[in-house]
């Protein structure tokens, strides 16, 4: 029972970090583009370009987080198999 609860909390923390990474990178790109547009007078082009960079960065972060989670899950499964085989 405690193991299930621990796995649930781990999954929830992973999902929240994915969401935060996507939103934060998008907003950072949006704000950079907005202020560059105000400074250079190029509205709306810098906003759109930097928002695109932010969204791309968010998807890159999701890819990295997912790959890391899959690698950790694979390592956990290998450890479980070793424990079961050594009994």
C-alpha cells in the first residue's frame, strides 16, 4: 500500500513538473518577444518568433523529462528483476 502511494506521488510530481516546464518556457519566450517588440518597434514579429522559441523549448524540456523518467523506470525494473532472481 505504501509503495502504491509513493508511486502515485512520484507520478504526480512528474506530471506537474512537465506542465510547469511547458508553461514557464512559453511565458519566458512571450515576455522576451514582447519587450523586444516594444524596444525595437517591430510588433508583433518578435513576440511571435520568441513565443515559438518558448514553445519549442517547452517541448524539448518535456522530451528530456520523459526520457529521464523512462530511463529511471528501466533501471528500477532491472533492480526488481535482480532481486527476484536472487531469491
